[in-house]
C-alpha cells in the first residue's frame, strides 16, 4: 500500500480524481506544479496527514478538504489564495502546521485566522 506520493516539480495542471483510490496515502506532495485547484475527491483521502500544495496557482481550497480529519500539516504557501476558508477550523483538532505565506490575501492574516480557530 502506497503511503507517500511525491509528484512535485512536474508542471501538473490537474490532479486526477482517481487520486481518491489511494486510501492508505499519508503524505502527498504536489508542490511546484501548475495546479489551479484540487479535485473534490481529495476529501476521500482520510488517512492523509501531510499535504503540500505549495508553489502552485491555487485560488481556492475545496470544501471537501474539511473531511481530511487526520491532516497534521497543510502547506498552501506561494499560491494565489486571497482568503482562507473557515471550514479549515474543522481540522484544528489534528492540524499542527498551517503554512500560508506568499499568498495575495485580501485581509490581514489575523482576520483570516480568527474564524478558523473559533
């Protein structure tokens, strides 16, 4: 069973929905690609603990990510996010590292983080 998948630096534009078939996946690194979003099936990866989406062109995080209950580290640095969705707060019981630097946020970081933590 595959536990770690590193497909970073490959100019991938679309992550296939079939990624959801990797049910035992714990670490997924898709950094340094050309992704603008994620498939809604990403939320099916319930064993996922580490998700690195850094250095892509992602403009929004899919709500299905709220189902990633075991996620400990989420890196969305250096994308095109203008806000963070409040549903990330659903991950706060396990999420220990959230990296968001290098995004063109509309509001101050404090204004975005408070709804996630409450």
